[in-house]
C-alpha cells in the first residue's frame, strides 16, 4: 500500500494539471489487487492535452508534437534529481554504493518517477553483483520491438562519497530525458529502453550480467546502446565513445550543430558500461565529460577550463557532491541525448503551420531592454534563468515571402553563456538553420534563406539575467 501511495503522489507531483497519469497509476495498482489507503490523494481534476492531437497552427515549442523536434531538457530538472541523490547519500552513510541502502533508495527514487510517468519497469537481480544488487530496466510504449535503442547509466557510486558526478549526473540526466519522452508521447518508430546499472564500480558487473543473460535473438534487436558516465565534470571536456562509428553520428551531429568540438573518449575506453555491449557485438556510443585525466592546453583552448588539471578533481572522492557538477556540459549532454533519441526512435507526422493562416508578420514587440543590439527593426527583451530558453517573437514565429538575408544580434548578461539559433519550419519540424553558439554572453548570426516560417531561440547554457534580441528579416 505504501508503494501505491508513493507512486500516486509522484504522478500528481509530475503532472499536477492532468488526471490521466494519476488515474493510470491507480488503475495499475488496482489491477493487481493493491487497494488505496485512507491517505491516498485524489487525482487532479484537469486533463492534459492529447499529445497525439495537433495543436494550433504553430507547433508548441515546449511540447513537441509526434515526430517534432526534440525538447530542450531543463538542466534545473536534471539537477533536482541530483539533489535527491545527494539527499539519499547524506541519509545513508554518505554514499550510494551497490547493495547498500543508498543504492537501494536511489533505485526506488528513479523507479517511482518512471512508473508515475507510465513506464513498464523491471528489477533485474544481478547474481554476480555485490550483495545481489539489482539493475533497473524501463521501456516506453510503442515502437518496433525488433529495433531497440537503449540509453543507460550506472546508478551506483563508490564508497568514498555521494557519487553525484560519478554517476548521479548520467543517471539523473537520462531519467529526465525519459520523463520528457513520456510527457511528449510522440509516435515511436523504434522501441526505447532505458537502464540504470548496478556494480559498474566493481567491474561493469551489472551491465555485463544483463548482456550475458540476453538470448542471441534479443541481442540482435538492440540496434544501438548509448552510455552516459560523468557528464557534468567541472573542468569539462566533450567526449564521445566510438566517435567515428555509425551510432555516434547523431551524437556528434548535435554537438557540431551548437559549435562544440568533440573528441574520442580515450580515457573511458572499456571502463564503463558501453564496453559490455561492445564486447558482445552490440553497437555502442555515449557521452562523457572526463574523469581523472588531465586537460591539455589544446583542450583548454578549445573548451575553456584549466589546462594541467583533472577534468574532475573529485573523481572517486568524498567531494563528489552536488557542488561538483557543472551546468553547461550537463545541459548540453541532456539536449544531445534527447536529440539522439528523437532522431533514432521517433517517427514523423507532426502538424505544420497552416500556410493559409500565417501568424502575424509584425507581432507586437515587448519593450526592449536598454543596451546593445541597436539598429535592428525588430527588438525583444526578457530574462532567462540558467538552462532556460524562449522563442521569439513572443513565443510564436514570423513568415517571410521572399528570399533574403536574416541578421540578428543577442546581447546577454555579462559573464553568462547565452546562445542564439534561427530555426525554420521544414514542413514537419523546426530545424536550426543558423546559430551563434560561442561560450559568450553576446552572439550574432546571418543567414540567407528562402521564403518560409522562421523563429529565434534564445537559450541560456549557463548564467542568468536580462537579454536583448534584435533582428532584421526579409519581407
């Protein structure tokens, strides 16, 4: 009964304005004869929009239609999961070591979130793992079961500390991606499976057990496995596992699209759970931000940070706490993961703007902030928290009827990393056609484009404060 109560409460917390998810959780418990207790709350009275029903003529940028663009993953949401892992470690001897209470509580937290969102979850007891610890497997509904795309991260940490970067960061990040997939509920072309592994720190035992238990027919169904281990290192690098492989192409494509150079994950080769899949002949890739290896001067010039220092100075140490994570690499890894999932496993078929009823070509502007980006016909201003985003003009779009040049300027807050993207509707999704994505507060871009529907995306990778966007557009 307590498990039912907790999962119902999680459903209400995740979807406070919808009764569908809460009612689904209650029905699932009732189906296995677990009745409600006297303290069980009622489901919300509101209902959520049907994700398979197209909305208005302009796609909602925060809720992708089936087949639409991948959602922007909130780094604040990911960090909320990391804070939960920190709280769990603090309450359980300072760590989340496999087989110990901190690991069990971490697994229960992830499991409850997934079940509330509608995932089918399985606990797999690993007989070769520490104290018979368990892996957690979750599948989303829909998609071709003969074509599986997997995303995984090890949930355990070392005994020395809470293990928030290693590897609460990977675990919390894929959890939030999984929750956003459920919230969007797009039409799936392939089956998506998530995994949280036990005993990685003891020699990849959890993932190896999972792969070894799979019949050969089930192994061949896994078309790609993506691993996420330490994706928030404070002196971060941007590493991709098996970077030249076919399965890594969409990972690299995302980082290329935001102007971030990537390298092969040499330090992590055969040291994390993707090795269990690669060794079994299953294509694997993944993302990492670096562990105890030292950042070179060339890497520091490319990525920023401190040359001659470890990517994570708290690797396997007691200081690997909630303070040992960097927002920018974490945010980029989360968005990259969502991009890969949508590209690999989500089918097309989203709604498109109605060409006979375009949005107003000259929206009423907001009051521009004082400062930069003067001399532009269209000016908008606002304020963003770290990890936030907004679409301009006014969370809508504009139409051009002739070929011509787009030019734009973004004036962001001092010390922040704000980026600017020009997006065009291609008939089924919004795609980036130009960008200013340097690690600075201010950006400019130009683009020569044909007639169509356009919008600007302003995104804070790190830092918060007021911004001004100015742009000129063809007629």
